[in-house]
C-alpha cells in the first residue's frame, strides 16, 4: 500500500506576531501559533497529533556601550497558557519554558 501523504502535512497553520516599543527602548512582542491536527510521517506513527495553540512573550532591550559595543538582553516565555500537548513527536510533551538571551557585540 502506498501512502499518499495527504494527511501528513498540516492543512492549516497560523502564526501572528505583534510588537511594541516601550519607554527606554524596551521591546515587547507576543507571538501566537496554531497548528491543525496532523499525522506526521515520522514522530507520531499512525496516531495524529492533536491541534494546538501556543502563545509566547518576549521582552528585550539593546544597550549601547562605550567603544561602539552593544549588549542585547532578551527574556522569553514560551507556551504561556501551558496548552501544547506535544510538538511533532507525540511523546514530546512540554510545559511553560523561560529563556534569557544575551548578545554582546564588541
């Protein structure tokens, strides 16, 4: 039997990004993701992954330092509503995650 792969790619996905510049050069952005139910070729076997929604939030600021150096700090929270059952692999469950990123250019 040949698999025609018709249900192996998501038929509908949505990504929306909104951002705003706050006082003192802080940047705030929110990203919303939606993925319809899909049965991945690898990862979920014959069981489809459930559709999911995910919302991330990021706060960042670029600091100008002496001698033309810059420092970019970013704080990110992923999956704010803790609603993602799994991504790609059905057993790859994750909850809310927090990251801090620092980039120094000199």
